[in-house]
C-alpha cells in the first residue's frame, strides 16, 4: 500500500510482479501533486523490494492517466510551475529508473502526463479502444513531463513532432504501427496481457536484466562510444554475479536455456 490514489498490489497468480495501481477515477487518474508524490514513493518501493521482479503500471479500465491535473495547474505562476514540473519529471524518472522490467497496461486514455508515464515503462500493451497522445498544445502549452524527449526517442522526431504539434489522440492500432505501443489486445484483456508480459521476466536473471536495462537506457542518452563503454562495464560487472556462474555452468553441463536463476 502507498497512498490514497496509488497502491502497490500483488496479484496472487503472479506474486513476483508488483502492480502500481493508479486509482483516482473521478478525474480519470489525472496527476495532481499528491498522485505524483505517491507514484514516486511507489516507484522507490518496487525498485527496492527484492521480491519484486517485474512491474505493471495500471490505471483501471476507463483511463490509464488523462494527464497532469489541469484544474490544479491552471492558476500556477511561472515559479510554482518550475517546481511542479520538476516534481512530475522526477517522479516519472524514478519510474523509468526502476531496475526491473516495467510494463504499462493501457486501457482508455493515456494523454499528456499519462502518455509520458507510459513512455517510462519498458513495454506498453494497449486495449483496442485506448487513446494515446500529447494534447498539451491545445492548452497553449507543451509536454512537460518528458514528452518532448522520450517520445521522439521512441517513435522518431517527425512522428513525435506531428503528435505534439497537433495534440491529436492516437488510436491503439496506429500506436502499434509507429512503435508507441508493443501489443494491442481486446480491452477486457489489458490487465492480464500486461501481467503476462511482465511475468516473462520474473525468473531472472535479475541482475543481468537490470544491467541490460541500464545499458540500453543510459546508452540512448549518450554517444555511441560512451554507450559501448557503459555496455562493456555492465557486461564485465556481471562476471561478479552468481547469475553468470549459474548461466554459463548450466550451458556447459546441460546445453542452452536450461539455467534456473535465483
Ligand atoms: C483534470 C481532468 C483531466 C485532467 C479529465 N479530467 N482529465 N481533470 N485534469 N487532465 C476530469 C474532467 O474534468 C471530469 O471531471 C472527469 O475527469 C471526467 O472527464 P470528462 O472530460 O467528463 O470525460 P470524457 O468526456 O470521457 O473525456 C475524456 C478526455 C477529457 C478526452 C480524457 O477529459 C480530456 O481531454 N482530458 C484532458 C486531457 C489533457 O489535456 N491532458 C493533458 C493535460 S496537461 P468533472 O469534475 O467534470 O466530472 C499535461 C501536462 C504534463 O499532462 C506536464 C506537466 C508538468
């Protein structure tokens, strides 16, 4: 349990997958200051808990998250918004830095800050009727929680600009085509499909999975030479782990794909 609007739940069928459940249905899960703070706490908690091997972000059936809370933001001053957007960016970055596979299970709207939250997951599964987008331009502003940065890294600059300049909603089918989501399923199956996607990774090797995630994500933030250096250090670092001993020993003794990790 975390707070009033965000809970960390465990599914009895998949005890090693933590569900970060956002639950503020009256405002379609809009991210006010409290929700943002609770997301940051939830991210820190699932990151630190060794029994959690993968994570699903889920907002219920009607909406994943319909964005930052417009009613709360509308009258903020420039100075207040500097702090507000810093808090939201930091919360979403703490989701992006969870050193475990993270899946966003998107049913309904993932708009503005909601789309930006989904971009912080490693994978996105969406229901057929899901709508994703960065509608901020229609409010006279721009994405402020990573959308101008993470979206072009995922779908490329032209597609990201088209989405950000127009603010239009992208349907699930198109989102799949442009790589904004990875799988589209019937709406009623979003949660179970997200769970299944996350559960693929719960048998580890946890340290190598964390290293793989960090190498890819940090590498995307830097030049190729630095990225290769990050990879080399992560790769050789894994030779200090049980996972590497178990994995390679198992290959030599039993052949490929037979290792059982801790
Ligand atoms: C505050 C919101 C909200 C939001 C919905 N609600 N989105 N409140 N902030 N982002 C509230 C509505 O006001 C309404 O409250 C209730 O949730 C239900 O929403 P409806 O509009 O009645 O539902 P519907 O007609 O189905 O339309 C759904 C919708 C629409 C298409 C998602 O609500 C919408 O366009 N929402 C705003 C989406 C958006 O612009 N997001 C970007 C926000 S800016 P009441 O009390 O009337 O029942 C952003 C910036 C991030 O994210 C960076 C900040 C640093």
